[in-house]
C-alpha cells in the first residue's frame, strides 16, 4: 500500500487529535505572528470612533448572537466597548437575540469594571424584548414604551440618567449603531429600517462573504471578521487581549488544514493518473 | 495552576468534553448531554414565551391598562389551535394565518426593496478609474474583475437562452469558476469560525477550569 493510499484511508479521528494538539502549543507559547490591519473591513470602524464621532456621542450596540458565536464576537465587543469608553462616548446595549442580551451584558460589565465606566451614566443594558421586527420598529417612535421603561434587570429608566437622552431610536438621539451578528435577525434590521443611522458590523467569520456586498455598497461602513477582526481591533487600540493571543493558534490551524487539502489533492491526482494508465 | 472549585465551571467543562467525545465515537455521555441540551432549549423557549409574551400582555396591558384590543389578538392566536382540535373547526385557523401573512407581506414590501436597489446601483461600475487626473490601474482592474464575474455568474443562472449557445456556454463556464471562488471564500471563513469556536472552548478549559495562566 502506497503512502498516498494509506493517507487517504487514514482514520479522521487521528486528524482531530493532531489538530487539537497542534492548536494547544501556540496557545501556551504564542509565536507572536504579525497581525496586518484590513483597511477596508476593520480600519473604518476604528477611524470612525477615533476621529469622526463627536465627543459624548450615544451609540447603540446590538449583541445579536447566541453562545455559539461568543468565541468570535465577545472579543470584538470587549475591544470596541473599551475604545468607546476611552473616547468618552455613551453606550446603550440592546439585543435582537434573547441570549445575546445576557451574554453582551456580561462582557461589557467586565470591561466597564476594568475601565471604571459607570452603569446608568456611561452605559446601560436594556436587553431583549419579545416582538421581533415590529418591536424594533416601535423603538423609533418611543424607545421607553418599546422597552417597557426598564433595563435588562428591571431598573426603571427614570433612575438611569443616560436614558434621558434616548427617547426614540432616531438620528439626532442615536449617533451610530454597531451590530454584532451571527444570523437572522441581525444586520438587515438596520440596513432596511434604520438606513439614516450610520451602521458598523462585527460578524462571525462565516457571515462575512454574505455581508461583503453590503459593505461595498456602503450600507455598512465597516465589517469586523470573527476572531481575526477582534485581534486587529485589539492591535489598533493598542491593547492586545484574548483575540491576539489566539491568532497564532488560528493561523497554525489554517496552515494544517491547507496542508491537508494540498496533500489530499496530490494523492487524488496521483491515484487518478495511475488509474488512467 | 489552580483548578476551579466552582461547580458551575465543572459542569460546563464536563459537558464540553462530553460533546467533543463524539468526535472519537458516539457514546452515552454525548447522548446524555445532547438530550439535556434539547430539553433545556425547549424549556427555555416555553418559559421565555410565557414570561415575556403572554404574562405582560395579560397582566400589564389587558388587566393593568385596560388595552382590550389585545384580547382580539389573543383570540386570533387561540384560533390557530383549532386545526389540532377538530377537522370540523380547522378552517378557523385560516383567519389568523391570513392576517399574519398579509401583515408580513405589507410590512416587508414597504421597505425591503430599498437595500437590494442600493446593491444593484452599486453594481454599475466605472471601468476606467481616474482619480485626481491620475489613472488608477489597480482600481480599474478590480472593477473589470467585478463586472466580468458578476455578468458571468448571472449568465450561469440564465436559462432563457439555451446553454448550447457558444457565448452563453463560455460565459456560464467562467461563471462557474466565479461561484467556486465565492464558495471557497465562504468555506475558508467557515473554517476560521470553527477553529475560533474550538479555541474559545480550549481557553475556557485551560484557564477557567484547569487554572492555567496563558
């Protein structure tokens, strides 16, 4: 039996073990591979927050994801929220996904504690409400009524000073939206129903090819790509964190998969040629 | 290295390992976790609907504010179940279904074409890019690639003219490669995502559970 035949017949479970072990090494001992910034996808988000937003802007951050996407989107949310607080902006956290509300709040609360952001003054989490798109549309007329007048933990908006600035989800009160998406509902809500407010996206990597036409057409101004996008953003704000640490393992994983694809194709070509002769 | 003493962390860690054990072989630990996950998802959905949908409407809106139109909506919702009750009364379920479909179509048609029109408009590209009086070779090349791949991809799905026609056949052939490039990019990104998910779990197991400092 030739090498290629044995390679083709290899039990895939050995590949899983090999890949898992290979990913473990750079997690413990990062090589520190350079992380290039994507100027079309990631840089516009940073430039917007750093240079374009007027001081004390109010932004809506939508955590439209579930635990399955947390590994990719939590680091994006943490890095962007850290940047927003550093620039003195205000954040209202909302979620189109019920599980995303609690996930996003947990991440943001951790960062807020670390940077000294005060709840109710610098940021508020209003959570998720039942009702889908009609619920989101109702926020354009009366944000307080649409949210039932309370935050994610049932605290009345009257006791949260930041909420006095947000009576309707409209331009003039909201200076921008950053939506973290992993499916539907997600970006189309804002692209379709809130086109007059500037939109930026953070997406799981698998979503990016489908969202790229919207970036090119100007419907969203930036698009962070999974863990890679989070790592780029951490580099941009000068605070390397979890995403940067994991990028070496990510890159190694890709190299292994590419090598396996190439080897498999070489084997296939050789076998096909032998079969033909 | 300080292994976690938090029972919640232990439950998460052990269920994570049980799920990954399926990669080696189907086993009882995986099946237990799978069933627990399904049961919890259903329970969560039921409680969520009751707690955030039904209770606030009845308690706050109907009883509290006297918003009686919600009763009409409630009755319409209950009519959905007539198809389960008896074939004799199942026709009543068509009223809420018709209302929901009509509302959905109207709601969607009001704004949905706009995003597509913007993307359609964006597909009209200049094939000779000059900025500040200087010819931009790379931008021009990109525009040509975009337009050629757009047209050839569309021709792949264009069946009004027979694909025996040489022009359509050649165009569709190129379009097939364009689609493959697009699918390849999607696959590559899917792989990124899956590895990210695994790394997220790995980090949890190593740091939060086993207490390694990374």
